[in-house]
C-alpha cells in the first residue's frame, strides 16, 4: 500500500481541501488496502500550451503529451515512488494526426483522465462536482490495470461516468478480483 501523491496544477490554494476530498472520495471506491492515503505535495503553476475557444469562451489549456512529460520529469527529479496525480481545472487536449486522401489532418480531443501505474493527470474541465470523484476513480482503476468494459457495468464503463444511469457505485466482482490480485 502506498499513498497517492497529489499535485494541483494552476488552481487556487483555497480549493486544496476540495481537490483532496475528490481524490479521497475516488479512492474510497476501491478496497481499503489499495492506497494508504492522499498526500498533498504542491501547487504547480504551468504556462498553458494553447488557447481553446469553446462556445465563445476562450481559455488556456494543456497539450496531453507535454503535460504528462512534465509530470514524469517531476516524479523522476524528486525520486517519488508513489502514484503522482496532477489535477487541473483547465482542459487537456490530445492531438491526433491522420491522412485524409492526400492531406494531413489534425483532430483534437479533450482528455478527462489518463493514468498508468506511475503518473496520472485529470482535467476537471466541464465536469460537475458529483461526477468528479467518479472520473478520478475511473483513472485510478486504469492505474491499477483495469480496462474499459460494458458488462458487468461499473466505473470502468466510461460512457456512464457522467450520467445517472450508473446505479452501482464502485466496481464489479471481476474488477474487484483484479484489484485484490494486483
């Protein structure tokens, strides 16, 4: 059992307890022996990589690759061994390039959560308060090796995270077995 190390990215310090509570609520979906605690590390102020305009509102955002690279560097330079989780209210965008006939085109997608066994990032951009802990729990499930599935339905069924259709809180028996085996 190890704690979750928490970084707040570009967020005011008065919201520190709210963000810690979101992560604690998310970790409560898991068996008690999965993580020790949530440990607040620091507030990280980063320059935005791009400006995004959505519905007439313009705000700064991060490129997924650059943000995860920065978090990996922080983890490595500080010798951290626990899961390092960065949470931001700003949008995180992944850019994908593809060939369309003879032209190279780019598409952008909002990333709400990404986690592996070592690091994670969560964007709370356009996520309501009720769903925020479910989105973090979904990412924490990925950090423990769980994958998306639709039957039986649980937090790893990504399409139900922000809808009231998810009746069962937490994880199905198959996912719980995977969690206890890891």
